[in-house]
């Protein structure tokens, strides 16, 4: 089946229109995800120090105590 010029032009226009709509939708979805992540960061409580950090602090204090820096 052969397409005439008008049919070919219509197919090209439809393809370009769909790609523009798809690109706009992807951009809007990205923006909404960014807004959601900003909102979630604002509503979450402050993070507590992790257990490995507390253990390393304890080791540093014990070593400092052994060296005589803390009494």
C-alpha cells in the first residue's frame, strides 16, 4: 500500500506530536518526583548517628584516655 504525500505528512506530524506529548509527560513526572522527594526530606525526622559511628567514637575516647588526653 502506497501513501500519498498528504498521508505521509499526516503520519510525520502525528509522530512528532506524540513524541512532544511523551517528552512533556516525562518532564512533568520528573518535576513531580523532585517535588515529592523535597517534601519527604522536609517531613522526615533528623537522622540519628549510626551505631558504627558511636563505636568508633568510643574507641577514639578510650585511646585518648589511654594516652592521657582525657581524665
